[in-house]
C-alpha cells in the first residue's frame, strides 16, 4: 500500500504531472503579485464595489480570481483532477466527514466560550460583549465572513494541504526518495514553507519588515505544519478548513484579555491529542471520521509497474 494513501486515508488519488506542479507554483506566485499590486484595486476591485456593494472586499475578489484560475483552470481543467484528488471526498463518505467536521468545529468554538466565561466568573480576566455581535448582518461583516471561509480557509486548505502537500508527497516517491518518512517530512516542509512564503505580500501590507516579517512567515509556516499534521491525523480536510476558519475569525460573543485565535489554536492542539477518543465518541453518533475502504481500492504499488519513472 502506498504510504500517502495509508497515512492520509485518501485512496485513488491521481498524481499530478510535474508540469502541473510547476505550473501551480508559478501561477500562484504571479497571481499573488497581481492581486497585491495597487493597479488591481484601482482597476478591478473598486469598479466592482461600485456596482455590487461594500460586501465585495478586495480579498474576496482576489480569492475568486485565484480559485477560478488555479482550481478551475489549472487543476480541474489542465490537470484533470477532481474533488477527491484535492482532498475533498464526495458521496456518503464526504457527507459523513463534513458532518463530523461541523460537530468538531462547534465543539472547539463552544469550549472557547466556556473558557472565556469561566475566566470572567473566576475573576481571572475581564470580559465584555463582543461589539461584532451587535450588528451581525452588516454588509461588511457578511463580506468578512465570506472572506474567512473562502480566502482564509477553504481555498488555502484545498491548495496547500489538499493538493500541494499530497501531490508533493507523491512526486517525491516518483523522484526516487526511498525512505517513506523522508518523503513525508520533505512534503510537509516544502509545501508549508511555500505556504509561509506566500504570506510575504500580506505581511508587507501589514507594514512588517526585516525580522518582524521573517517571524511572521515562520509563524504562518508552523501553523501550516499544524494543519498538515491535523489533516494526516484526522484524514478530514473539511475539519482542517473549519479549524482554519475558526482561527482566522473566532468571533466569540464575549471578548477577554486573551487572544481568541491563540485560544482556538491551543484547543486544536488539545483536540489532536484527544482525537482517538473523540473519534470513537463521534463514530457512535454519526459514523466514523475516516470510513474504512476495501483494501483493494487503496492498494497502490510503492513503485510504478508500467516502466515509467
């Protein structure tokens, strides 16, 4: 059985060609430079906002453009990769995994509320009502929520974990890396370093420079590694998308003297440690997080048998 499908629980993944992998790296980099250029906001975003409204943010326009070009044009169109090849199972398997992911994310969010409320009741921190919840249906808030799901979570997880991480793992096998754990380590390091470096334009936009920018890139890279490990452990990209969105925008009803995103991150680490027990509990309620597949459906030779490299 192939190490990638064994560890990730994603049988039948079609490997992308080297041209598609290289095209993804180049196209993604060029699109990042484009959407962060001043002319993109003046020539594309502002005219669209005049017609549609304030909910259509710069980030949301950039996300839609990258999704159309990278996912629709390159991966689906040229690469002929389907949803399953991008880490998103379909059918009843996808439905169970999506339901499990929703329950787990709500569990994380609820634990965060309990911890914040407990800290206030015990006098450990001062809490107040989150002003974001006062006007929950403002157009700007709706646009921000769409941005969180699309830009900060769904698209990034599909591209960096569902596609690039897995395909780099498969490519390292084709390129002759013999030791499975070296392939896994190389795929995690390479894909998540790419994830971190691609946040340099965002860091520059925040005014970061020098050591602060380098620390920001390192932080993003480490969070990317966390997401990749969570993907390996749970075999559920829907769950990683939900956790990513929650870290990007926890939107707690109460605010306290603690960073909500950091709190969700700590709870995610705890969830990873307790995942075997949580998986058993959830499997009794809605079914297994990683449904079993027939062995024949995910058995792949560790080396090609058709004579190709």
